[in-house]
C-alpha cells in the first residue's frame, strides 16, 4: 500500500469515510468506480477503490479491476502529480483512470458536438427551418402566457387605487322617472348612523364616506360626488387638483378636467345642479387615480342637501340629511376577514319581502367588497380569456409538435444514407443516437434562444401599447340605462399594458421543448437504428 | 499461412432470391482475393456478409478467433470499426464533411483528442496521395480522388482486412488503374489483406486468388 508509512496512527473507517464514499458514488455517475469498499482496518487515505476502467474504445469493453487508493485516484489528475513523480503510480497516466474520468470522457465526446455543429453550419437552410419552428413555438408560448398574465394584471389596475380594504354599498331601486338628483341602483342610500358603529369595530383604521349622485337636469346629465375633503378619499381627489382651489364653501364645486373640456367650463363659472347654483372653484384630473371618478365634486354636505331635496329620490327611498351611499373602510391588513364578518352582522339584512333591482339583486341588500371579492369578480370576467389562451397554447403546442416532428424527421431521414455510411464504418446505434441527440439539442437550444429574444422584443413592444379596460357596470359610477352616450355605458379606463417577460414560465417552456424534441429524436433514432447498414447503402 | 477469415456454408436470401447459397471460403492473411461475378451473381452480398455489414441467414464466419455470425448489430458495428475497412463503388462520403473529417469519421465515436484524430487522418490521406486536398469537400473532388478518400477512411483504424466493392466501377480506366495500383501496393508493401469484388475481367487478372461466383454459388477456386 502506497503511502502507508506516512500515517502514524491509522484511523479506522468512520463517518467521514462513509461520507466520502457517498459523495464519490454520487459524482461517479459513469460507474468508473463501481465498487467502493470500506476496509475497517485501513486509514481513509488507504480506502481501497475497485475501479472499473470502462474501456470505452475497445470492442469488447473489457472490465479491468485496478486497485488504487482514493488519494492516488484523485492525485493523478493533477498536472505533474507527485504520486507519478515519486513513482507511486507505476502505470503511465494514460492507462489509468485519468483517461476514463467522467469529466475527461465527456470532453472526449465533445468532438460529437463539433460534428453536430458542422452539420448545422453546412446545412444551414434545413436547420434554419427547424430552428425557426422551435423559435416560433417559444415566441407564441411565452407571449401568449405573458398576454394572459398581463390581461389579468390589467384587470386589477382600476382597483389598485382603491386604498380602502373594504367598500360598502347597498342595492336600491331605480327611480320611476329620471329627473333631478337620484342614486344609482348599486348605490342606494346608507344610513349615516352606521358610520360611528363601524368606527367601533376592532381593526378599522379609517372610514371615509361619500354620496354619489346622478343629476338629471333638463339638458344635461352629471355625476356628482360629495366627499369629505379631509378624509383619505377626499385627499386623493384633491391631490388631482390642476387649477383653482378646493371648495371653500358648500356652494363651491370642482369639475373633472375631461368634463370641463367637453362642456367648455371655466373657473368661477356657475354650474346649476338640480336647481342649486355652484361656483367652479377648481379643476381636477383624477384619470387613473380613482375608480370612483365623477364629473363634479362637491362637499359631502352639499350633495346630501341635493339628495335630501330631491323629490324623485325621496319617493324611491327615504333619505336623511346625514345619509351617504358609499363607505370606504381602511382595515388592518391582518384583520380584513374579521372586520368583514363583523360588518356583515352589523348591516341590516334586507326585508323578507324585498323586491329585486333591475339587475336581479335584492333591493336593500348590502354589498361588502373586499380586495378578494374584487379579484374574484374581475377574474370571473377574465376567465374566458384565460381559457382562450390555454386553448390557444395547446393548439400552438400540438401544431408545433406536428411541424417540428415533420421538419426534424425530414432533415434526419434525408440523411439515411449518411447514417448508413456511419454504421458501415462502425458507428453503433448509441453513437448515432448520441450524434442526432446532440444535433437536436443544439437546434433546440439555438431555437429557444431565438424564441426568447423575439419574445423579449414582442413583449417590449407590447409594453409600449395601452390597454383599455371596461369596468364592470355594478362597480361603475355610470348609469347603466343612460344611453345618450354609449361610452358612458361601459366606462373604459386606459392604462399602459402591464405585460412582462415571465422568467419562470420561459424555463418551463425550455423544459417542455427539450422534452418534446428529445422524444421526437428518440423515436427517429429508433427508426434510423432499425435500418441495417447494408439496406441503407443499397437505398440510393 | 494464417487463415484470417473462415466462412462455412453461408446463405443469404434477399427477397425471394438466394443471393448467396451455401458458400464456404477461407481468406488467408496477406491475400489479394478477388471475387468475380456478373451483376446479380451475389458477389456484393457475399462481401457484405464477410465484412460484417450484413448477417447471414445460415452458416458461420470466423474472423480471427471471433464468430461474427452470432454478433448483434452493435457488436458488428464495433467489430467493423476495429477490424475491417470497407471501400464502396459509390465512395459513400459524407458531403458535409471535408476530406480530413471524412477520413477521420470512424474515429469520431471513440472520441479522444481531436488533434490526434486528425493527425492519423492526415497520415492516412498522405498514404493515398491526398495530402494536399485535406480541406476540400467531396463535391470538389474527382471520382478518383473521392475513391482515395474512401480508401484512406478504410485504412484509418489499421484494419486487418480491406473489403472493396467494385472500387473502380465508377472510374475511367486510367483512374481505375491508379486506384488499383494503390490497393496492390498496400497488399505487396504492407501485407494488407484485401478482398475485392468486381465483374471486371481486367481487374480479376490482378488478383493473387480469384473466386468466381454465379447465382450465389462458387464455381471455381
């Protein structure tokens, strides 16, 4: 045993040597060291390895058993190994394991990569088709998926700015005739007394309320939102002020920029709302800031007065001066569920004989929207597009599979004669399979990279586009029966398309496409290897 | 003389034709054996059996100490790589590989250093007089040059026997003679065993040993 004299106190095989052997077995996937035995009487450095030198080149693959120590096994890979220098290793480097070391063997096989690259560059046109097909599949899959994700993201955008965790609304009836100030049927009046009760619920951080009205005047329709300028909602709207100042008195009003432009309204002009005159103290631009945007913003008091004085509204449902019709509750993030369930017990259930609103909801029933409920409501709308994308992806995948198999088999089967020659000069089935596998892997990886590059370009371009999102009507502040302006029926907000490159998905695509092409190649290899060298040579 | 191939009662049916019918023959080390027969006589089939390209339906071939009739396809491929070189009438070069790579083709599956591989291929190319055309592609070569590439490829693994199937069949007389001279010098100077198949009487005269075959049966020896 070489080097035995170096160790004065032999350590017996212990946990360390077990661990070394465990690691070696993992590393040794080629089973060059196929038996690692522990001899309890020897030190770690003298662990005996039975090394099977897989004679890769030799015809009969003879099995040699050579006994070397772990130390010498690894030391010989070092340049100018001390072991060789001191003659510990009697045989020259080439006959020992270094030649058969998995890593070295792998490098030896690199020539097959060269050969495959050669094939790819010499038959550019043919492989270009395969690469383009793979690229196209990758682009379609990645882009479709990103589109799907982006649509979902986009659908949430209008609600991103609702900072309150919970929104309370109540269903109501539509007034008999449309004149004066009325409440939309999704925003029936809520008793003002409810607000202090909500304030007592544990976990509620802030409450903001508003009164949203549709004002039908003789020749115009306006959406009017009454807010408290000092609460979170009012502050948000106020932050959009672009001209003038916030209302100083109950007879002041702000007007939305778009509405002002449409109707040629200027600062300090008088605006008549259901018989009451307001002075335009400022212009705001809330685009993209709030789901509940309006045409005109006034003090909560003023809107409550408008509602209180509206005969039409009072006839539909009794309205008190302190009533509102929308409540925003900012709850503690961790307590949203508890607050929601407390709210549900707090609000009165609808009368047993309650009728139904024009949209089939029970009159008087409260709607408590939480972030989750918004999401589910929205995602149900986008479920269709989701399924569509799934179906499209599947169609792409199946179509691609067919095209890929066809173009791959074409390029490979065209080379039957070549494979026949290879067999004739001594390529085994596995040599040919390895060759076409490497070629296919190269094509797949190149095609994938092309596909990813194109997807990035496509996604980058798409990210520059805008997307218009229709807000579900029941969350819309627009009257659904007001048909004079079709744009008002399905209010639309425009955002930059939130499309992103999904890195994880692209990895999944890579795996899928590798599996796909390897499957194809294994079927083809089976076919090619089924051909006899002689038959292939006769086929000319 | 050492017998390198001992074939006994070889039979092979192709379709409904008995291409080789109970043929027995020996090949000695250093032989220049020509198997002559007309088209369809079964000579190429016999060559494919002897060289391990195809498997016989019946009979036995001992190549050295190995029984190649009992080998499977992969074993046969390795056997061919190690022991025989085959030269074809239609050269059978790979169009996307240059001369050097075509010659080195049998070395590819073994892997190993690229430099060493091409060193050997270069030596083989030089031995057939192609040292100056190493980076040319088959379509840039004349028929005679292509056949010399084929021969160099057959020689690359230092085979025990070279099999040639009408190696001059696609060449004009003069070029054919040059290729023939190469085979002869290999046989005379290096003692290479050569088994050649031809229908040509002229080439048959060059042989040390001549076997005539007709309808799958040896008619003289």
